[in-house]
């Protein structure tokens, strides 16, 4: 099952992170949370891994519509966007909002998921330009 929207880029991790933030903002998303997985694993259990950042992105009007359709959908919010190093590339992945709609099975979530997916796809597509 493919549950993400993905783009692979030939640029540095730090440059990509800044571009992702800008691209999300241009599509109406703010970053509410940030988890530096690499630093956390190093600090907590002494493990090393590649750069791996999880950004919790939220578009308030879409979140509100989703919560109106299904109060439990908060369990799947915000939209997670991962920026990670893979060899010489940086990979950006966003959870496909359609997954949330499928899990919930509430028909009112489908149009919200459609719009969120369109905005996230546009954000990730803009990174390739």
C-alpha cells in the first residue's frame, strides 16, 4: 500500500528543510511540531542514523473541516511531512490525506482529504522546480 506523496531531490538536507517549510506555507500549512529523529535517537539510546526530520503540518481551515466531519480524526492530525537523507539525495514524503479518509470511512472527510492532498502535492511538486 502506498500511503505517501514523495519527491526525491539532489540538494542538501538543510536547504531542503527550509524549502519544504516555505512550500508548505505557500499552500496554507504551518508547522506545528518538529521532531529531529536523528538527534532524539542519538540522545536517548545512542543510535546513529541519517538526517531524519518529521514536520507536523497543519492547515487550520482543513483541520477544522476534518474535525467537523469526524472528531476522532484528531488522532491522525497533523499532516506529517518527513524530510530525510538517503545517499546523495534528500527525500521529502507527506502522508497522503486519503489514508485518513479511508481509515475514518466518514464520507464528509473525502472532500477535505482531496483538498489537503492537492495542496500537499502542489507543495512537494514545487520543490522540484
